[in-house]
C-alpha cells in the first residue's frame, strides 16, 4: 500500500511537470448522464440504484488526470456502496470512431478518453463490487457517493502500429455517507494496465490490475485482482458498437466474485458532443441483475 501511494504521488508530480510543457497537447472533457441498476445481491428483495455521474478529464500529451463524483439514489435493503462507481471496464480506446479526434485512429469513450459511462453497479470496472456485508435495513437514501481521481500514462502507436498501452493509478475517496450506504468509508487504490488495438475499423483490448482496499469496521475487506476484455466496431464516421466482459476478485473474504457483460452504442453528434447508450447483465450474485444508462460527453478541441 505504501509503495502504491509513493508511485501515485510520483506520477502526480510528473503530470504536473508535463502540464507546464508548452509542446504538450491540452484537451478537456466532461461527461454526465443517468445509470440505473437493479439486483437482489443475495437478499430476498431487489435493490435499485439510480446514479448521476459527474466526470471531468484533462489530457496533457501522454498524461491525463480524471476526477469524478456520483450523485446516488438507492432504494432497497442491500448496501450497494461497493458497486456504485464511475468507471466501467471498457477499453481506453473503445469507440474511437465516434469522437473523430485523438491519437491513433481516434479517441476513446472511457479510460484515456474518460467518458466513464458505467456507474450503475454492473459488477466490474475499477472499483465496482460484490455482495456487500452486512446489508442495511430496507431504505431509500440519496446523496453524494464516493469520489475518485485517476492518473493515466499512454503509449500510442507501438511499433508504428495501432497498438497502445495504458498505465493507470486510481484513488477512491470516502466522500459518500457510510451510514446511509452511499460510500465505503475507506480509501481504496488501484493500479492497472491495458493493452489494446485501435484500428480504423474498430479495436479490442485486454486489461488487468490489482486493487488495494482500505479497512472498515463492519467486515473484512481483502485486496484482489481484476480483469476486462472487449472490443468495438466503428460504424461509419459517427457511430460505434462495442461490448466487454468484466471480472474481479471479491473484496470481502469468502465473498463471490463479481462478473458482468455490457454492450454500448455511441454516436458523435458533432466535433464536441457525443451521446452513448449502454446496457448490461450480471453473471453472478455479486453483480446487479441488469444495468442501463445514458451518457452525454463533451470534449474540447486540442490546444498547443
């Protein structure tokens, strides 16, 4: 954990130095929308969550910094704070054709391009979770969830090809109410990398990472691995269709591992705006039974 914090601090210093380099491309992006999930999570009745994610991202050459925070509305007995997160498991270059800009053949809809549409508890992604223990009494709560900050370094055009690799460090901060089941109540860290192919017709990716979880009073949380794999197809110059699979270790000892499949379609409305629709199904009791979402993404033009 100490090593991960030191590496993250060093990366932050490096990206701040990069921000002062005149030759670095500077680009801003913001996204928000609605993400809905529903599932029993081991309970006898279902719990639904409606999440409004807010995300901003700044890109400086090969470095990017992303900050996000969700507004959460939960109805049901399960404590879904572990599965409410701002990031899906999608590849960092997925959906390149719909944005019409960026490095390689285009730019992504999450990861390094940072739309981060998945927030409804699909059971995968960077910090999404498993059946939380213990559950809370049947209730309806709303408020701010846990915020997160991510730092990514990208190497494009490996060997003059459409291949790329990303390295990401991420911190999840306990800004949500633990008592209301809107937050974890601990600081979590994740270190991950992604290898992908971002071609003119579409692409594919595989990612893997390690999660380092903070301690809470009610139950024992354990560190674990996560992985995702997926692909996308560029449909003309304005649309993208893609899908991916997420898996990770349970963050509670002897808990079930969450896994899910999600598909999405995105459209580029113009040079600055893009809209995306996504839906998914859970493949274990640790994931939501189904998810659905709508995300609106704004991206600035590059500045030199």
